C-alpha cells in the first residue's frame, strides 16, 4: 500500500488500487472508539448522458436515476431492507446522492465487521423488479413533493436556475414526478453496470485498524468483477453569462431566506492542475470570510442593524463541469444585504487586501482544516469527495502556505464579478 503522511496533523493515509480498479483508502485513528466506512461511486445526478465502455452509441437516461438507484440498492431479493439490518446491528447507517457522486456509509463503535458484511453485500447485489421499481416511484414522488415546499431547498435550486442555462446542476437531484415515471429496471441495471464498476468506485475506512489487515477484509468481501474502460460523460456546453440576476419565491418562512450565487465557469478543467484547484478553493474561502465572515466589518454592521440573523454559510462548490460561490442565510432585508455585499467587493478590489487581515483569516481557515481530522466521519467523507475531484485532502494543508495577498487579489478579480452574481430569495 502507498503511504501518504502529513506531519502537520500527524495523520497517515494508506491507499491501494486493487486489480479490479477499486481504490481503497484507510486512515488509522489509534485509540478512536468510533469506526466509519463509506463506499462511493463516481456517479451523481449530473451524469445523465454518457457512452458505456465498449459501446459507441450515446445513452441518455431520465433525471433522477442516480438518486433512484441509491434508494433501490437497500432492497434485497430475500425481502429484507439493508438499512433495517444495519440499524438492528446498532450502527448509524445512511446513503446520499450528490451532483457528482453517490455514497453508502455507516458509523459505529461495535459490530463493525457485521455491518461491513451487510454494506458490501447490498452495494454489490442489486435487485430490481418491475414491481419494486413501480413501488419506489410512489415513495420518491412523495419526497419530490415534500422538497417542492421545503424553503431551504427551493432557495438553493432557484439560485442554480438563475446561474445556469444548460448545466444539469440546475435540475433537482431527485428528478421530477415526470422524469422518474420513465425509469424502469432496465435503465437501473444499465446505470448500475456502468457506474458501479469497481474501477469507478472508492472505499474510505477510518478508525482504530491495522491498514494491511483491513485491506484483506475488504478484498475477501469483494465480488469478482473485472475493471471496465473509461466512461465517457457528456455534458452540455454552458454559457459564461448568468440566466437572470434575481429570482424570488413565496413560501411559508419566519424570515426571508437568501442565497447569493457567483457563477465561475471552469474553463478546460481537465488542464487545470489539482494544486491550482485547491489553491483557488482556499483563496475563495479566505475571501468569503474577509467579506462576510463572522469577524468581518460587514457582518458586524449588518448584524447590529438587524439585517442579518446569524452568520451565513460560505461555500465554493465545484465539480467536473461547474463551479460557483454560495452565500446562504436569513435576512429581513436580503436585497439591502446583497447591495452592501456588492459594495464591499468593489471596495476590496479598489483598496486591496490588508496583509494583517489576510494572515488572521488564513490562520483561522487552517485551524478549520486541522479540526476536520478530529472526527472519523469528517475525515472519511472529505477524502472520498476530494478523491472523486482528483484531489488528496492533505493537499489543502500543504497548499495554504503558498497563498499570498497577490494571489488572493487575483482570485478576487477573476471570480467576484458583479455580472456573474445572482440572488435567490424565498419570502413570506
């Protein structure tokens, strides 16, 4: 196994790519009572158009298949549901689908190997019938209807639709009532066979384990599958400009919700080095905290004036074919907040970034990265998500040192452009 050590956090990553193409990552946490396992596939809601390895024709499937598959994998041929089996073992089990990947996981203190048996069994043995697929449509249909009235989700989906013209990121991960109606067992088996090949998957395990022993435990539970060729994913061409500057919706909320989005098209992302991606991500985190973080002048002013409630979440989301800044929170006057934010960006560009503020924020961000290594679930989920982006999570700890004020000013001017900004508001 390859060993990657980071002395800053005194952590080691043991990583091996098996003969069938599966990547296994193990992070030993001596003395930790908690154990965590996550098995992910590099397949999310954005992957609706692709060419199967060995085929020439393009396959296009309805929106929502990745999420539908995630739901269906728990149902077993013997009539049991693996989520119920895992819960009965006393472990905390779950699964999730994102735009980029799907993951199956559990956390426990006891019964780790029994839970591992169950997880590795159900992920490798899909069971789809016409009857159970039709039944699931009703369950997911209810979920879709529920999310349609869920303010936090609507404000997010609306901001995506305000930023993106064609990119599938603007489509709900669950699909729609109309699109899931088109899903059948043949589509599910085809997508499973294409994307759930070991060569498109990765396992991350964190806990008090001997890496070599744990690797053998993984191997002996694997079904014999050969590695497949490259899956050609086809994404629509996206314009650089935004769709609309503002989008509003009325729903039942105690205070208006807002999300400010900043579109950041990734040009020729295949040519972008992982170091550049990481440096840019860190820089945007620093900038967001300088602009509207809890210790920023603007946040203090807005909070004192009663315009903002609590510190907003500040994120940079990116994948194979999309990238954007997200600032989300609650405000009694979201448009005033938005105006003040744009003014602050303008001021920062004109005056430049203060070296002292930069150093203080850089230390704070670094401290946040270090803290993520305290919990097994944070470590495992972070390494899986970063792996599918072509990044080793340790890179963040290394690259932050090389970021300076000049680079930060460059990112500020390249990304924080007013003509790429949108605001989504959900109000009463």
